[in-house]
């Protein structure tokens, strides 16, 4: 999507409690945790030492929604393949490969209280719930998007039908500057759409595809807290930077760094 380079990715089974590990092109193993996020400009990039893997959020979103907690993602290239700009193809491939129970309790997050982060008009908050529910709001005045909102109680079926097909997007007036800065060099009609003042570059998959893709990204970034989160999450004008900040705050709470506990279920 961003580098324009060719890449492939292979998903391999992993042992219980291994978590999700990305193996970079240089062979460095990078745990999919917020601690290892090194960039959030238009995509989420993981890094450790000399290893880097860019654009991990769509794959992580699909893995989280389908309940896959342990996997090795071996990347041959600088970033995760763009596919069609959504998580739909990852969902299809994961379902085709099949999932196997490991006979161990999965680490799950039970928040003892609210957690929130924010900067300016962009903010996010999470508070305890019995499962993951997300509410996302966006506001792009002067564009075809305007205001859009979405609320979703996450299940594999609802994710597959209502979020996974939503593609990434950019605004028409920023495309040239994005490419000049080394971003979106692999973007095109096959994996993204452009937003203009009064319309879009092509047919949409959903009338509110923009906010649905923002919710898809949010789930992928929240997966970086390393737990199955039991929380109601509200994100207003979300970005990868804001999502990762919330994932870090959740991780801090859930692993007890702030004197809070976690449990398995």
C-alpha cells in the first residue's frame, strides 16, 4: 500500500501463549505489542532492533475478530500486503486454513475502571464491559463524508459482514503530497478509494465505508494490548496514533503495571 514494493506473508501456527509474532524480512521476530510500535503515520509499523514491518493493522484486526491469539506472521517485504485495502481477504484466508483450539485459557482483559487518552479533538475511552463493543465517530467537514458514526458489538460474524470489507481511503487533495513523502505509492483503485468534496472516486461497499474502516483499524490497533479486551470502547476522530495510545494504556492496566490485575477466561 505505502512502499509500492512487492511483499508476501505466510501465517504459521504457534504454541499456546506465544501471542502474535511478526517475522520481518531481516529475520527479526517482533511481538505484536504496543511496546514495539515505532510509527503511526497513515499505518501502524512495528519495529525491534533493525527489524521493521509496516501496515500491520488490517491483519491484526482480522486475527483478533476471528479469535486467533497465537500465530507467526512471516513477511517477505517491507510491509504486510495491501490485498484489496480491507481485511476481507485475510478473513477468507484464515477461515480457509482453519483454526485449532489449544486447550489452554486465553489471556483476557477485565478492566477494573475506565481508561482514556486524547489529544485535541481526537480522543478515546474504554470502560469495563462483558465483551468488546466499539463506538466510532468521524467528522470530515467540507467532504462527502461529513459526520458518520458506528456502534458494534464485536462478533466474528458481524465483523466479517460489517467491517472486514471496508477499504482504506485518502482525500483527493492529499494524494500527491502523500506519494511525495513516500506513502501510498502502492495505492490505487484496486485497494483504496479517494474522498472528494462532493463524492468518491468509485462505488462504495457501504454508504458509511469511511467510519467502518476506521472501526476496522481501531480493532487492529487495540489488538496490540496483547489481551482479549472486555470493554466498551468509544473513539472520536480516531487515528493510528490515538488508537495505539489507547492500546498502551489498556496494556498498562491489564498487565498490572498500574497496580491492577488481570484474569484468564
